[in-house]
């Protein structure tokens, strides 16, 4: 079964045309969109996490609120920047949120991406050690986090309080959460590393490398290498893989007004620099009439290889617009044979 989800970057700004002008707007509207998406039959509601920016920042209160208003839809992140995280406090927050949701948390984490601040994680109290990069620190934080949600003892017990001289685990624990952690990977090498850690794979609309082949083919190669590395590591469960896509069916005057001209401009991959040193290949956007999108998405090699497609939504256009967009994407998915309903119709 291929699942369909949405991924919101959570932009908010008081500018003409925006229906999301404040932080309060984006938080309440993200909750409402999760509710609407569940009613439509969408499988996953995920949020992007950015610090020092007018976007969503603190995911766990938001995810818990989304969990309290829904009952079926998966709730996730794409991604939490582990450079900023206290792994043990994050383990408490993640387990608490997962328990509130009834085991629906799909937690995407990563090293992060170029950001508005210079080494902002240092302001959060996290500095790489000697001969350690910020990427090394993010991986170290992930390792500590995984140990904590696995129930490892992490703090010495006070014998006077516990009668024990052992080590205490983080509480609460949420059974099964370990299998629902994802690593956001921007290269083929980091996808193989994620497989060795036993975490699921998230791959977005860009890769921070370029070999000259189309984006979907490079991403499909990344997924294949991940699956090979997973099998070689000997993990007993089947991993999950998600890819993100910009998909905008042109279904009414409003969608054509905002995205009609972009249908041709964004129809090809782009290659450029994220910063002074990072070359990236950006995947094309899928904008057009629904019947045309069925044909073009059917030929996307990475979409075919993934079990989940996260649709990046233009959240500043509001809940109603994005609910209509997701309903149209779901109809396209049924045409492509995605999801349980498509199988039932077949």
C-alpha cells in the first residue's frame, strides 16, 4: 500500500495574500488541516521544523494537539534538526506524544539544512566536540535518542529513593516507537548510513549531490542502495521509505490563478547551490490537470519505489485551499493504484 501524506513547512507572515499571518494562525490551521486530511482519507500529516524563522519550530506540542483531534492519521515530522536537540528530553517528548496519539507518531529526524542563523544550535547549548562536525554531533544525538527510546538506562539511580544502584531509563516509554523513526537523507551515502542504524528513510524534493541523471532516477538509486544496505545489516522488519513531492492539481480558478504559470516553469529539475559549497538537484514540481498528473507521476521512478508520498502544501493559502488540493491528490492516487481504497476498487 502506498500512503499519501502532506508536509507543511508552516510559513506565516503578515503579507498581502497570506491567510496565515501569525504564529497562532499557523499552529491552529495546521491542526485543522490534519483534521480535514483525515476526513478526506489522507494517511499522514507531517510538519517541517525550522528554528529562528517564521515557520513551525517546536513540533511536539503541535503533534500532540493534532493527535488529540484525530484518531487514524499518522503524525510526523520532516524533519527535526538533531543538532538542536537534547536527546533525552526529546525521548520523553516523543514517547509522550506517541502515547497520546495511540502509536501514530512517524518521527523524521536529520542533520538539518542551511538555516537563517549561524550555528544556531550553539545558542541552544549544543557545540560539536573536538574534531567533530555539526553532522557528527547530530548523529551522536540520534544515537543517544535511540538508546533512550529503546529503554536503556541513562541516569544513575539514587539508592535512597529507589533501592537500586543501577541506571534508570527515560520514562515514559512507548512500545513500537523505535520502528517509527526516520532519517532525512540528502545523499546516497547517508541513506546507506540510515539503513545501518535501523531507521526508516525520508527523501525530500532535493538531493545534495548531482550525477547528471534526472532527479527521480537519482532518488530511486538512493532508495535501492538504502534497501540493499538494510538487508545487509540483517534487520528483521521491512523498512519504510517516503519521498516528498510538490503536486498541485489545477482543479479550479484559484489553483490556476496561483499556480497556472508555474506549471511550465517548474516542470523540469533544477540544479543549483544551497549555499556556497553545497550543490543540489531539485526535483520538478507536478502542476497541471489531474489526468496529466496521473501520467507523469506514473513514470516517477522514486515515487514507484517508495511506500509513502508526502505532498508539500502551500500552507499560506489556508486550510480550505489545501484540503481541496489533498482531495484532488488522493483522487489521483486512486487512479495510480495507491492506497487501500484503490485496491478495493480494483
